[in-house]
C-alpha cells in the first residue's frame, strides 16, 4: 500500500517536469502553451492522480467499516467514519491514523511523529518530523501519528483513527528526527539533565566539559543537598557547577587532576565518562558486574589502566559503543554522545 501511495506521489512530482519538457520545444515556437500547462491541463492531471491515490485506499476503509460498523467506536479505541469528522486538541494531543485514513489539518501546528503521511494536495511525502500544511488533504500510507505542537489545533479526519497523547518534536533547529541521537537528546531534555545552548540550538556536536558532567550526574541523582567546604581550589562555591562537582567528589565518583584542582572547564573524555558512570552505579547501590571484551577494538591498548574495568563494564552493557569500530578512550565526547550514554545508562539502571 505504501508503495502505491508513493508511486502516486512520484506521478504528481513529475508533472512539473513534464511541463518544463513540453515548453522547451523552442524559444519562438513552443510545443504547447505554458499557460495551458500551468492551468487547466496541470490542474486536471493533478486532480486525477490525487483521486487515484484516494481511491486506492478505499478498500482499507471499507474493511474497517465492515469490521467495526460505520460511525461506531470499536472496543480497541479506534473511531471509524465514512466522511470527515471534526477534531480538536491541545499541545501534545496525538491523532493516530490507520493506513488509508485521511486528514485535513485546519489550524494550529502539527507534526508527523511516526509513520508516513502523504500530502495529496502538494504531492509530497511527509516523513517523521515534517510539519502539516493547513488546508491540505493527507492520506496515511501506513499507521501514522500526528501531534499538536501549538496551544491548540483543529482538524478533519476520516477513515479509522484514534486520539491519544504523543511527544511533540524537539524545537531545536540543529536536532532533527532523522538523526541517530534524536531520542537521546529528548531523554536528557525531558529529564532536565541538560538543555539547549540558546538561540534555539542544542549544539549536539559541542564537547562536554568536566564541570557539566558532574552537574548532570548530580541532576540524575535528583540533586541531593550538598554540605561541606570547597572541595577543589578551582571550583569556587558560587559557580553553577560547584554543587554537582562537590557531590560527585564526596561520593568518590570523581577525583581531581592533581594539586587540589578539578579542571571543571576541561573536556571530559570517553573513558572518564565510563569511570564516572561506573562509580555512580556502585555508589548508588547497583551491582555493575557485566564485562565486555575490549580486545575486539583495535585501540584497546590505549585505554588507561585506571579506566579498563569501567570501560569493560560500559562496553559489556552497551552504554559505550565504538565509534567507527574504535573505542577512542582519550577523545572528548560530544553533547550528543553524552546524551546517548546517559540514556543507555538510565535504561541499565531501570533493569537492575
């Protein structure tokens, strides 16, 4: 079914190309009037293809009506209708459409969060992360979810659909739903571990600092109170990273770099993060017994002796994966990589 719908999209997309080719007969003697191509002919052809795509989904709708009853609400929570019915929702409300169902977004912001929605009006596919255009008729090429991203929105739906609660796409301009770290960034943001850097950006490729890492671990623990005097000479009590660094130091999760210093603005490395998470697990009552085979990585020999046990654990639990087949233990970690490690670490904690 999805292939047939996308074939219809291809046909719609070729219309503009057909018009260009036909017009290019010669500068003085075109094969056909460009105004005709852009007017009646193009409009009629687009309407014909859109009708074909719509008709191709009719069988799915008919099956749904036969099974659930026209205009009824089946026991599984799906609503079925033979025509468009109005719906409204607030921020976070989700409309889940079965394959072949239709949708017209009337007002407010809406985004596709899963599945594939076909904008039959524009002749384009709307993958996850794409915004809906008000007034356009859309068809679900497979089971698809659309989420309200404004204070309120209203729409028209036909076929088989149900309401629910969904996740609104992240608003960062530099984090899109097709990036491997999208759900990891959502995890750290939704759980208040760290936020964006301003101007609507998350800066996923930016490097993580040691002071930020201790702050994140403190937040992960629920920001317990911190008492006592200044732990490191270069971490003044008034700095934003001071409470987290002091808490981690008091729990033996981190140590300094010598000379009574912590180097809070230094870049945190991948093996340092593994050690911090390993010690965090032990200090919060978790048995970190898993081990992985570091020798499977060509740069295993570059892992520091003080980090080998933690790195083996991180690899064994899949909290730390290789990058390009290498461990890169001494490399700095990006914000996206740290988000991914924290997401996996929380999953490991939840399984304990």
